[in-house]
């Protein structure tokens, strides 16, 4: 599957980039180009990347989002992702980038996931 993107203005200085499909090594460059083009206009205060339609996100896609967030921060442009599926939200939390991407730190993590495992000595392999 490939990636399709739609970029639209929302309000006067906010842009939403809506993604559908897979964000991976083959498509991350297209996402980067869309974000760069949005920033190059110079008339944006907020960029939102809508992930509701994303079915797969690899490390290249994650890296692209992190770099975009950092560049936006340098340019004083708010950057955030919106509507990641539960797996992607959990991925962002586990790798420690949820807050950087504008999500709550515990996005996608249920209380059950946060429980500490307790191993008894008898259950350990010698």
C-alpha cells in the first residue's frame, strides 16, 4: 500500500496534513516534502498531521515526525499529530516521543500495560 496525503488550511494560520496508508522508508520523503512546503509559505503557526488513516508507521516515519517537530519548534511553529491508532499511540509513548508530538505522555497506554512485573525467584531461569 502507498501513502496518500491531503493538505488543507484550517483557520487562518493552521494547516492539517491528512495521511492515509503506510508511512515507511518509501513514503516518508513525501511526508517530509509536504511539511517542508507548508513551512516554506511562512504563514503558518500550527501544523497538524492527522494519522487517523495511517495503517503502518516504521522507524523512518517516526524519525520524520520527530525531525519535523524539532524544526517546527526552532521556527516557533506548533507541531502535533492527531488521531493515531492505538498501536501507533502506544509506540509513541514507549519510545518517549508522545509529548514531543503533542500527545499526552500516556497516549495509547492502558493501566494494565503500566503494571510492574514481579518475578519470583522460582520463575527465573537458572
